[in-house]
C-alpha cells in the first residue's frame, strides 16, 4: 500500500502555494494515503482482458438529424427583445469602453 508522507504533502502544498496548518498536513497525508491505496487496489484487480473504461455502462450521444429550417424573421426576434436599435439587440456595456 502506498503512503503519502507529511513531507510530500508539504512539498506539493508549497508548489501550489497553499498554506496548510500542521493539523491539515496530517489529515491530508492520511486521506491521500487512503486514496493512493484505493487506486493501487484497483490496479491489482485490473487484468489485460478487461478493457479500460471511463464509465461503467456504455454511453452514446443522442443527436437529432441536422435539418435546415427557415429562420425566424429578424423583426420578429427583435420585437421580443427588451430593447433593440437599428436591427441589433441593445445590451448593457460591460467593459467600460466607449462605444
């Protein structure tokens, strides 16, 4: 079983610029050791005749056919907008730049 030492936790925390208390270092070392042990256990039971999988059941995207349709008239779309001007939607300025 793989164990994660306090020194490894401190080193990784320093690389990530995370300030940990002594209690957090101890807790994380224990929790990460449990996780590493679980990964090692799964690796033990994995066999070459069992394909790697990212999901326990087969999945497929359900896509509808891409059928072109006549778009809505621009005037009808703009009529439903809270505010429109010269054929465009009017939205609040967010970048602080002059228009």
